[in-house]
C-alpha cells in the first residue's frame, strides 16, 4: 500500500511543552539537508537539531573534500554549535544563533538555505525545489521504537529536492546543481545513553534517477560475513530495513522497501566509512532492483553523541548503468568501532 504524505504545514512545526508539562530531554525535531558537487568531491552537510524540553538547539554546516577526513575539523569548513538558544521562528523562516537560516518560500516545496561564516570567506546560498512529495515515515534511527513514551505520535518525512545556487568554501566558489534528499524528524525520542542501542551499523543511501527516487536505511547482510556479527546477535525479524521507500514518478506513489541485501565490499582503512558497496532492494509489490556505489570523498558528521556517523559523496549506479550522486551516510556505535579497530590492528601486524 503506498505510503502517506505530509502537508506543507509541518515545515514550520516546532511546538514547545505547554506550561506545567515536562517532556523527555531526548525528544527532538531535526532538519537535515545534504547535497554535493561530485566533480570536485565536495559534500555539503546542513543540520538543525532542536530539543524542546530545554528549549535549545544545535546545528550548523560542514563542507568537505577528500577521502581521509577522520575528525570533523578535517573538513574544508566546519561550524557546528551544540548549545544555542531556541531558534528564531517566524511564519516563513527558521534562524539559529550561528546564522544558519531556512527560508520557506513555499512550505513543502521551495526552501532557501543561507549561511555565512564569521570571517565571510565561506558561505552558502542554495534553493531547494521539491522533486518528490514529502514522504511520511515513522522511526528512522535504530532503537527509537524502544524509547518512545507514547505522549505524542513520532514521525517525520523525507523529500528529494533539486538544489541550485552556490557555495563558497574558503574563497572558492562552487555552483550547486544537485538532486538529493532532505529529512525532517518530529517528536522522535532519540536516546543518547551509552550502549542503549545494540544494533549493527546502519547506512542511509538516497538515490535519484529521474523516474525513480529512493532512500534506504539498513544493515549489511549477515551472509556477507560482516564484522558486526562478531559483536551483535540479531534475530531474523530484526534483519529488515530500518526505513526505506521508493517513489515512482510515473504513478506518483511511494512504496515501502520490504527486503534488502546489502554487501559492503570495502571500508575506509582509517575512518571505517563504507567506500564500496552493493545494494539489492525489493519493494512491496515484489519488484527487485540492484545498485552499486563508490565514495568520492568522506567526512565526519558531528551531531549525535555516543555514536560515530560518517558521510560520503557517493556515485551510485543502477542495473541500467544510470548514474546519480548523493550524500550517503552511516551510523554506528562503540562496540562495532572497537571491533573494527581490533581488526585494523591485526591487519597491521600481518
């Protein structure tokens, strides 16, 4: 059954607790935007995370190039503050204390993203125009379903955008013309507690090929001998996509991804981001599609404590040899990081 859609009103939905009511400190509203200039290996990461219980927010931008970025400060430019006051919200904009600004020219369809660094040498002025509907989803991160208290219905949406404009990185100007996904979480209860979530690394792989758009979040298949099987035991019913949908332009409908087979062929030797992988997906009507991907650059996403989250400008190819480029990212927890570190040390010893 095709997935539901959100209306434009959710773009400016930032409720605070009513007087006298206390909300869980892990409740969040988030906005994610990512896009790239693949011919230069340039990735752009834009994020806002609001915590209404306090109320406060964190967020900023990162522009990265190159394969060997390990720390956030390895990026070409990085500005991310974790203790900002609640953003300034008007009837058509959201602005943070460090100057990140979302202007909703037409909520649900056209958004302008603006930012200028303190010294003025790095800046962003990019407009995103909807290429798909706002596809509704529930939980998107592993473990959320186990830490929700039921006070409000959690959810969010994902939507592909056509981004145009320019980004200036340390004085060098890059023209933006990219299709990539944006993501909005609303009322998610996303715990930060150490070891509270014991699952394998989860990779989110958005792709846009014109007639189809998809976003898949899921694990490496256990029959590919992944490292995660050394540290986690998952029952078969948990080895399903964490989230996933495919939008069919011709029929104007979004279908659930019900089965996947993901095979990571190579991890980066230092930051452990998957840099070559294959993905097979099956939608709710039984159609199977196959994709292969390769990273052109990698970065370190800074926004979630007690995790590692890496990102990459990815070149994806489908079974018809069509090419698209998106920002692909993967999140993992401490047990897997230590297992990879042990394996790296063993390989170094020979």
